[in-house]
C-alpha cells in the first residue's frame, strides 16, 4: 500500500506545485498529511488478493465537490478548499488500488496509469517537478487543467496504457460510483 499511496500523493502534490509557486515545505506537509490520511482511510479496505474489492471506497474524487480527504490535507498545510479548487482540475478521479494507481481528468477523459505494480512508476511523478510531456504526468494533467478548467464538454486525450483491453478494462468496470460505462470513453 505504501508505494500506491505515495504515487497518488506525489501526483497530487506535483499538480499543486505546477499550478502555482507554492512553498516546498507547504507541499511536503500536504503530501505527508495526504499519505497519512490515505493509509488510515484504506487500512481495512486494502485487498491485494482482490484488487478491485473496495476500489470505490478508495477512489479520490473531485467533481462538484472536493474530496474530503483532499480538503483535510489542504487545511493541514494552510490551503483552503477554494485554493485547492483553483489549483486542481475541476473533475478528477484517482483510483488507488493494490498494484495500480490510475487517474482520469474529466468525465470523458482517458484513464492514465501512474503506478503499474511492478515497483516502478508508470509516470514520472517524482518530487523534483521535472516531468516528461510524453508520460502520464502532472505536467500533462496541469496543461489540460489550464486549457479546459471551465469547459467540461471538452474531451481529454492523453497517452495511456491500453485502456479498453484486458485486465485494466475489467478493473475499471468494477469501480462502482466512480466510472461511466467503460465502452463510452473515447
């Protein structure tokens, strides 16, 4: 669980970093608090032998409301919900599952894998802020966020791992409350 939670927290922290010139200590507090909150939240809802079990519970969601865990992590470092809303995409879903962390920006966006379970990050989500535009990176997410922040009807297309085939599509179909029908995404 540690790697998956770290991947999710790093990704969100780096979106904040790229969105505004925030103090490094503030970002570190956000990331550390978010990691602690997620580990506690997932404590009895983490099933490595059945990764899709509990997936809906583990999802992090921003749509018309800010996910309460993100609000709590923001408050811990002095970022109010209004500031988080300015810095993060209007619609973001982040799935934190055993051996896979993935995200989607927008309701019709492509699903991108951040952590693939091999012990390596699928996207360059390190803490130094250097990311490749060709990966599933916070920089790519931020670019989309700035271009389409108030335009929910736009579709987000991004480099991603084989969505729509095999194991990944089956896992997405099993995520109640956090997905549209898998066959409806472009």
